[in-house]
């Protein structure tokens, strides 16, 4: 997928919620998503499957709100597969990289 954000989903969100409210939602996402990524790493280290699943679910849901479908799909795969999917050090690094890509695209859209 070449685009990190589904422009149609983002435009519909802006039409429905209004640009100002979307800015607030984006700010919250930029604050909370890194926390969710940290929770995934911490849950992996602690072997806490439920905390891992919850963090992946939250990241998936929040990503879908903005049309960050690639990020949402990665988080969904981790949510469904659980801790065994995170045993590869690359799994969360790849997720982190996709978050950064999506966040940069959202920041550009939000200010555009």
C-alpha cells in the first residue's frame, strides 16, 4: 500500500465531525498511539497476553477512525495472533515504522 491513509475515510471523518474536532482527535491519537505501542512492548516483555491483545485492539480501532488502514491491519493481525506473533523483534518494529508513516501522513492531512 503506497498511501498510509485512506483519503476517502479521512475526508468522510472531516465532513461528519468537522475539521476542528478532527484536529482534536488527531492530537489525542498522536498522544495515545505511542503509549499503545509501548504497552505492546511491555506486554510482550511481561508475557501478558491480555494486555497485548487490548493494546493491539485499541491501536487498530483508533487507526481505523482516520483511515490508517495499513496500521490498523497490522494491529489487527497482532490482536488476533496474540503474543506468539510478537516473538519476532521485527513485528513491533514494523508496526512502529507504520505508525510513524501514518502519523506523518495524518499530520500533513490535518494541516492541509
